[in-house]
C-alpha cells in the first residue's frame, strides 16, 4: 500500500490487525454513500473485493465497487432520471450514465469517478444473500444504512486470511465458485486454506475440468488464476489430472501490465527497436559497472513499462518478468518512485528482490507501494513458485535488521523480497 495515503489504513506490518472501526471509517471516506443512497436507497450494501482489499491492506485506488440493493428496478430508473442520468448505449462506465446487464439484474454506473456495479436482490435478507455467495473473502458486507460492517465473523476471517466457502454444499456443485477460490489462492501467498476448504477444492477439480472441456467459450475465466504471484499453488490442485485441454493456449505469464495513461506498457516483443535502444542507454548510464548487456531484454522479460518526455527521451522504465519487477531505473529518484508507484497502484501484485547491501534502494522502494516481506514461509512460497530450482536450496534468515534469502551454493549476496 502507498505510504501516507488517506484512502486506506496505514498498515506497514504484514501481520498487523486493523480494527473494524478503522475500515468502516475508511469506507465512509472513499465511498460516495449519500449519492449512492439517493439512487439505490438505504437498504444497500457494499460487498466484494474492495472491502477485502481494505482489510488486508491492498491498494484500492483503482478498484470498482460491488453493491447489492433491495430497491425495485423501476424505482432505481426513476431515481436515475431525477438525477439526470441517461441510459448508456455503449455499455461502459461514464459519469451521468448507467447500463444494465440484461437478464442478470446488474446495473453499471459511475458516481464521483468511482465505477459502481450493483445487483438488485429484491427482499432477500442480507444473510441469505451472503449465504448464496461464493467465498468469504468476497462477502464481507458494509451496510450503507447503518455505516457498519454487519458480518463481523467474515471480517475476522479475512483479517486472518482464512479462505472458506460461504456455502460448502453449493461450492461442490458450482465450478465457478471453485475458480473464485483458486483465484484468491493464486493472488495471496499468505492465504490460509483450512482442511475443509482444501478438501472441497480437491473433490471438485474433476468437475471443474469437465465443465471447461464442455464449455470452451468459458475458458477465459481460467485466466484469472494464471500469471499471478502464487499461481503455482493454485495449479497444483490439477497436477494429478490431465489438464491440457482446459489450459491449452492460455498464457501463464502476464505480458502487458496495467498502467496509467502517463506511461506506456507493451509486451517485450512489441517494443520498437528505437525505444529499446533508448531505454538501454538509460539503463546502462544508471547501472554503471552493474550493467550487464546480456541480461537486458533477455528471455525472462515479458513486458516493458516506460515513460518518454516531450522530446522522446526516456524518463523511466521497468522491465517485468510477469509480476516480478526485474529491473527499474529512471533519470532521478522522483521519476523512479512515480513509475513503481504507478505499477503498484494499477496491479494487484508487484514484487521484486533487492540486495541487502542496497539499503537506500530498499528504503526508497517502501515509498512506492512495496513492503518488505518478513514471513519466512511466504518468502519461500513466492520464490519456489517463481523458480522451482529454489526448492530445498533456499536459506531464509534474519540479517542486517531484515529478513533475507539466499540460495545454497550460490555466490549471490543476500536479498530482501518486497511486494505490493
């Protein structure tokens, strides 16, 4: 999370617990509650990933908001009309416009720059709606009428990073609920998977494979468990089965990361030779003796993020291996902080490793949205998932006031691992 940002709790320690009242107060600051209630009524609830990410300290600057309301559709449309909203003809999020997903009871709109998705749930109780949800990490609910989180047990489970199904019986019968669980496993290496949850996932894998074999038009849903910081653990559930038919032709590494309009993000093969030469000069200048030409734009690099000035000269760049920041440099410290901050803001996981000897660089990285990983088990999981050759050769220890790792029989200096 970015430092000193008023939009979410400051939580530098990955093991620190945040009080529920802090999350409630933060939601009230960032959610346009009055404007939402004017259209959708008091019986409206915020659910989904935004609450989860606030609780675990993730960046939610670019998150959309998922809500549920009991207000009838006719009344909602009437309220939109009163507020000057028009029905969109292009189905995108725009101020003073709304769109509806036909047949699924979901409205998309934008309020005060925030993308809002709201489901119309009639008179069902919030408890019944939550029970019909997928996983606990997505179903913590904030009541806009009372300004309170109403299911504190889910809040506590999210704090502990425990993954549970809202309705275990439904999960066994619904492959998409299993995919929802696997998505979170692939994104959160410190997630705790209770025995019951693990058992349900394992029992469901054959039906998940069968579902996607029979519904190839839905294979794109599998992308959300691929290319993430902890995808290897999610994919281990499929290891004893023939999974080629469902993962064929799906990319296992992100080759173009999200970024703001101020920067350019391209897959490495699409970087022009002209810009490659410009960025190479910048990198060589800044790295000096540490510059190794053979390691630049090698086969590991999948995407390149960079910024040019008005004359086409490079200001900064990051070379990425999936979600791992392989190399970052800029003309000055300010530009370095800006480009890494932008990556952390627009992507769920960004991670990198830095030599322990580069204390100033480690300190600088913590101003960008990267936090030192201190949990030894998480460090081991991230590194062995990324590179299986680390297995049984990884040394994780305390040194120089940091938790560092090194590899047996390697001359590489101890490294610190940081992630967003």
